[in-house]
């Protein structure tokens, strides 16, 4: 029954004080299986790698891959998937926000046939109202714009079957939006539920600007509807503009309007067209920047060291 290899993939960025407490609770659970714990050190500058290296010397099942610099959480996850050897691969945060106790339940669901087992948050008490509201809005918006359905209240704490891991680690994308890509794969899915706790130590790496970038990456990875919206806005603004032209020409030649009073109309027109144009250019720019980053074909990350990995 337990004749399989379990990989735990953990991206870490400046998590020095979380590593030992995390391993303490994680090891007591994964010890019951054949396991490997793979840390992807995403350019930490606080000595996180030193802590992991010390532990990895004593326990060969604990492995470390270090990036040259910070390449980002999603890239670290993809790298983790490509190094993981397990038949089932679980990704989780290093900060103990994702409790190891639900791992046996995830494995049970996987053994019942699910290819993806999401750990879903029951409550988000520890998140601010702002984060809850913006997250809810984002998922509604995302599901409206794209054809994939991303489950709500689900983060990057999930179990993937080997087949799904192969698919994700072969992705050529430079800004992979894993939550969407996992859903896009269409694998048979299941859920387990947990309460999300406060971070054990340190603070979140997802600032508001990072969250906005993350959301924009998500939208532009899975939908071209914003481009269509730009077209619609262009048509709408153009129609108003056309009406304005007729009004101005007729007014000039046939209506007794003293011409100078047209100031408000001109001002509103310029502002409106200007606004629509800027939004449209912005939307197009988002997609162009995606194309640009892809055509450069740079490596997704550069490695500094590998420990306990052959
Ligand atoms: N992380 C990373 N690279 C980054 C930012 C975060 O590898 O550039 C790691 C971080 O160490 C943690 C996980 O990704 O293990 C999730 O980050 P965080 O806990 O800050 O996000 P939150 O849980 O607040 O959404
Ligand atoms: Mg966290």
C-alpha cells in the first residue's frame, strides 16, 4: 500500500527560522513513507541554505537546490517539480501555514484515484479582509474571463500525481501561473480541508504589488478577452467620436451655436479618448511583454548548488 515514493517540494526565500520547526512536524509524518524533501532555495540571503545544508548532511532524504538569485516562487515550484522523483509530489510553503497533518489524507485521496489533491482553506481568519476580498474578486474575475475554472481558497499546497508533475515540469513558460495550469490540465481532482494558520516566523513575500503582478500574469496567461475588451472600448469611443463629429459639423454650418461654448465637449472628448487609448495600449502592452519574455528564450533559472541530488 505504501510502496511509493513521496516527494515534498518546498520553495524557500529567507525562511531561516522556519526550516527546523517545519521539518520537526513534517518528518514525524513523512517518516511513515519512502520520502524525499526537496528545498528550492530561491536566492535567500539570510542563511536559509546553511541551515538546510547542515540538516541534509545527516539526512540524505533532505535535498537542496539553490538558485543563483531570487527567480520567484512559481519558477521555484516548477524547478522543484522537475527535480522531484516521487510518484506523488506535494508542494507546500515553508512557513508552517500549510499544516503537514493533512498529508496522510491527501495521500489517501490520491490512492483512491485522484491525480490532483488540493488542500483547501476552510477559513481565512488569518488573512486581512482586504486579502480575502481581493482574492475572491480575483477568482471570480478570472473564472469569468477564462475557460478554466480555478478552485477558490486553494493555494499552492497540493498533491500531484507523477503524470501531472511531468506535464508541469515540461512547461516552457517563463511566468507560469501554476494554479491555472494545474486546472487547465483537466486531471481528476479531489480536496482535503485545513485551517490556515499564521506564518510561523517572518512575514509574507507577497506584497500588494506582487499580488497585482501575479493576478495580471494569471489573467494574461489564460485569456485574451482583455484584448477583445480593448477592441470593444475602441468601437465605443469611436462611435461617440463619430457622433461628436456630426454634431460639430452640423453645428458649425447649420445651428446658431456660438462656437467658443464647445469647450466642455472638446475637453470631455479628449479625456475620454485619451483614457480609452491608454487603457488599450496598456492591455496590448501586457500581452506584448509576455511575447517578449517568451521569445528571449532565456533559462528559467540558474543553479548555484545541488545537495543530495544526483
Ligand atoms: N517564496 C519563494 N520565492 C519568492 C517568494 C516566496 O520561494 O520570491 C516562498 C516562501 O519562502 C514560502 C512560499 O514561497 O515558502 C510562499 O510565500 P509566502 O509565505 O511569502 O506567501 P503567502 O503564504 O503569504 O501567500
Ligand atoms: Mg506563506
